[in-house]
């Protein structure tokens, strides 16, 4: 699927968990690709909390991840309620509004709101809904576990396309001829400039089209370029990551030197 001609050719399904920093960064790139090409984006859901429901958070994740993943699940219930009422059309604005309400805050703004515990509280959910032009009453879905079966099924759908040893985001590229490829990622630590967006899109989709291609990976990566963590920089520091978190942040791997002072939710 080449988009070098800047014309729509197929569609994108984007599986999103709101508390994953890489899903946020990649979603901004995909939104720019959609803007430039006309490719339709269907925003779908994947819950890191449900994906990891059988894991022991105390030993397998950094301390803040259980609270963060649970906040993601709570807001996905809201998003599912919005989708049932209005379809896919308002979800792009909802994704953007959630990200702007957290990832785009200055660190002192996030601290003034109470930090990570503010995520997916009723006040936060209503704020996001209003910013997206939606009824704030959808915030009542935050604690409605009846949505969890649907979210679990959609999480399993994403994993059925990629295999289980992945995280977020997951993207499906749908071609007009009916062929489709799904991948975890791309995991990027900064949003490409508009003039870079299609260059990266063409590279990723050409790899996706190649028969037998499965993975291109390194664990050394830039610090995620997020305003809320105070990490925006022209030349970012690189860190080694393992299993979706910075090396050294679990009790089980504390023998690995810790290269940072904080970990983004995700």
C-alpha cells in the first residue's frame, strides 16, 4: 500500500489504549497521515489492563502501572459508550481530547491536577468529553463493568491479528483488494513533522506488504517526547527498555542500572 501519491488507498484500524504514551504519539502520526491522504481511520480499543489481567502487577510491572492501566480501562468504557451512541465519527476527537488533557500538559499543570491519579476520574472524563464536543454524561460509564466484555473481545481481536507477545498500539492496514496486515507499532518516541509523516507511512506499509515480514526492533530508544514528563528535546536521551518498561524498574531487574527517574504510564 503506497501513499506517495497522497490519495486514499485502503483504510486504517487503530487499536488504542488512552494511557499508553506510544499509542498517543503514534495516533498523532496516523491522524496526520489521514489528513494528508484521506485514509479513513477506524478507532478501536485495546485494554492493557484486560490484556494483562492474569499477570501479577506487583512483580511484573513498575509500581504505577496497575493504576495507569486501570485508568485506561475506565476511560475505554466511556469511549465504548460513545461509540455505541454515535459510531466511529466522534472517536478521533475523543482520542485527541484525552491526549491533550494529559500528555500535552506542562509538568506543573499535571501536578496541580493531582498527577496520574486524576486520570479517568469523573471530573477528568467530563473535561475530555466536553473538549471533544460530547455529552459529559457519558462519564457515567467509567465504572460500568458491563462494557468490559466488549473491550475484552476487541482486545482479543487485536491480538488474534498480531499474536499475543505485543503491546499498544496495534494497527491494521486494510487494502482495497481485501488484503490486510496487522502489526504492533510502529513504536515511535516523537511525532513526525508533517513533511515526514508520509515518508514513514510508506516505509511502514511497504514492510507490512512484504511476505514473511514479522519484526524490526531494538530496545534502545529515545525518551518519549511528551510535554507532561518534561522530556521534549531536540536531541533526546536514549534508554534501554525491556518488556514495555525502562530497564531497571521492576524488583526483578533492579540489578540493571536505572537510567531514568520516572516512567510514563503505559
